[in-house]
């Protein structure tokens, strides 16, 4: 495993974007409740994995993490999101990068590894898309596989209420909402190597994905948990 530096300096564009998001959330009168702060480590190379309800999720998590431990969280988002007028600007300010969905994206994987190896935090949504029902969807395989190959630990996060702040499909946000950001215990996924064939390895990786989703579900109100409750 590559030894990672302690704490990279926060780039000016990130600090400016972070201030802008904090001001925007204040103007929108968003009340933010943060729980589980004792689980948030001040260590390099952490994968932040949360459920995904709204376009405000990435900047919200970035703002909270920066406030708690002074670290930048760079989000891996669908490639189209970086072309969106507002969200794309925010993601780029936070150092986000795109991933092509529907097929393996080696360039995005290399970028994710370089983020972790540089000691920065990587933000991901295991579901790969926003949930229209606000319940947890099925996970993609990449998050736990990345954690296993990089040696990074995962910080699970449960988000509730952001689906009301900026609902899926809405052109504008709503004002005066309350959101909860709840952090769970940092952990390292179970090893997926087996002595069996490809089918056994896929089954073991799926078990690791299920473990991640159950950990996120445990941080959510029951109505958000879907089949992982």
C-alpha cells in the first residue's frame, strides 16, 4: 500500500466554492443536523459513501466534512453531471470528476485511486444515481472493490431530508427544509478473495456490497432503508 501524506492544503477554488455553498444553504434556510461526528476520522484517503437523494447531497457532505476535519472530499459523479449548469460548476470547484455509467471506466478508476493515494477524501454514491422514491437502491460493484484494492477505509453516511430540499426533477430548490447527515463507524470491507472461480468471487464481492448498504441503511430512518432495512 502506498504511504499517503497527512493533509493536503485546501485549494483556493475549493475554499471559495465551500463558502458559496454555505451561504447558499443559509439563504435557503436549510437546517442541518449532523450526527455521529465521533466517527469522522482525521486521516488521509477515506472513501465517503452515502445514499443519494438530491443534487445537494455532494456539496452538503463536502461542507460538513470540511467543517469537521478540514479535508476536501472529491466526488466521483456521472459524467453528464459535470456538464450541468449549476451542479457541474459546484462539482468542479470541489475537484469532482466524471465516470461513464453502464460500462467499466478505467480512467475514472485511476483518478479515484490517485485521489486516495494523494491523501484526499473520495465521495461516492454506491447506488450510482438519485433515488426517486427516497429509498435505498441496488449498489454498484465499484465502491467496495476500490476500497479493497486501495486499502482505503469507508465512512458510511446516511442522508435524510435532502429529497425535500431539491426534489428529483425540480428546477429550483425548496426553502426552509431540515436535513440530517449521520455518520457511521469507519470500516474496511470484508476481503473478497476466494479459492473458487469467477462466480465465487462475484458472490463474495456482492456480499461486500450488501454489507456497505446495510451499514448505510442503519443510519437512516426506516422509511428510507428499502430492502436493506
